[in-house]
C-alpha cells in the first residue's frame, strides 16, 4: 500500500489555452491534514478541480493511494473515496436537505451504509436533522454549507477536500464549522482544506502549503517558526 494518500506530480492544467497550474507538486501522507493558503486566483481551486476530474489535466499525474487517477471521470474518482466539496453553493435548491444528502451516497460502497452514515452526519450537524424536510433554497448560508459538507461525508470519503468552507459565514457559524471539521478529523477522515484565515488552518491542520502562481511554493508544519515567518511575509501577521 502506498505511504501517501495523494501524490500530485508536475501538474499542468487551466482553462481554454491559459494554464493556471505550472507543474505543481503536492503530497498528502497518511495521517496528514493539509491546509492550502495563498492569494486568490493563483490555482488552489483549479488544483482541486483537476484532482477530482472536473477539468482535464494537461500534463502530470495524480495518484490516490498509489493508483493513477489522472484520467478517470469524476464519478469514478469520488467512488474511490476522493470527495471534493467545492466552494460556494452547489446544492439542488428545490430538493430537501434529506434528498440532497441521499445524493451524496450514490456510489455503491456508501450506498450500502447510507443509513448509518446519515446518523453520523445528523450527529455532527443536529440542525440538519431538524431541517431534513426543508428545501435547501430556504436555508441560511451556514446551513447550506453544513449540507454541502454532509453530502461529502455521505460519500464515505477516504480523503475529503473542502474549498473555503467558511466563506461568507459569521464568526459564530465559522466557529461552529471549525469545531465540526475538527470532529471529522478526529474520526479518522483525512482532509485538505483551503481557507483564507491562517489561524483557522493552524488549529486544524498538521501541514500547510502556500500556493502562488500555480506552484506549491512552501510546505511547512502548522505552528512552526517557518509558519510564523510566512504569515508575516504574505499576510502581515506576527
């Protein structure tokens, strides 16, 4: 078995004829929780889309537990346990919370255990159980984000990718979501998280990678001296 959950080597991808990733390398070891930081528009979301098959990889390879998944379609990648919760609201607004969550368990393996997984999601997000018959378009922004993460968990991920999960949320809801993500990590699910708040990532992740101009520029341990220097350099923080 591979010692890495995810290996990204020399990844080049983009839109139209314009590359956004320029040979990016990234590794997630078993037991890692990885945080990605960096300026907007420098490739973090594009990286996630390429890893999960939403856009084609022009060059390079993506390996998941040692298997080459570079050219696999998105449903096949998700069925293997690499689940991507994208930035923003991508729910079916006129379907209920429960219906959206059911869709997260579409693949054969999670479909067999959807009832027990649903109980786990409701235990993590009790508000979703209260609103399970409510249409998603009537939910608050924080509740919709809970549903999005819940849909990802319904797929029984071996690696869960969260792209800016707290975007636009109030400090209170952001704190609630941080606690829930901490519980997901404690349960043994490995995560990659993009977040603009370095402190949010420091408390949750074992490593952080700075992505700039389509490359992984720095890789450092959360809370290390190098981490403090990078925060000061890029974010003006001590």
